[in-house]
């Protein structure tokens, strides 16, 4: 996000960055339902986003190991019917 843009949040929670208030929410379709977020909140969210970007490779490697452990029950079912 560039500093020239402001942070706008819809009542549904969708966030957009723009120098002017968005007319319609891309998530829920409400019109003129945005509130400009204070700079303190914008700074906090930017910090959270940068922290999440650092942690995400660790989370991805853990989730990929869980997927490999899932066993298929399809082969067991087909043996019963044969």
C-alpha cells in the first residue's frame, strides 16, 4: 500500500485501499458502506501482514506433511465387493 492511499473497511469486513471511498463493496455488494480506518489501525495491520509473510513458509511445510499421512479408504471398499 502506498502512503497516498487510504484504508477503507466495509461493514462486512472487506478492506480496500484507495485515495477515495469505494462506491461498492466487491465482497458483499453494499453501496457506500465503507469507513476510513485511522492511521494507527493501518500501521498495525501492515505490521501483522509483514509478520504473517515471515511465518507463512513454516505453516505451509507443516500442512504439506499432514496431507501425505491421509490414507485412502477407496481401495478397502473395492476389495469387499470383489
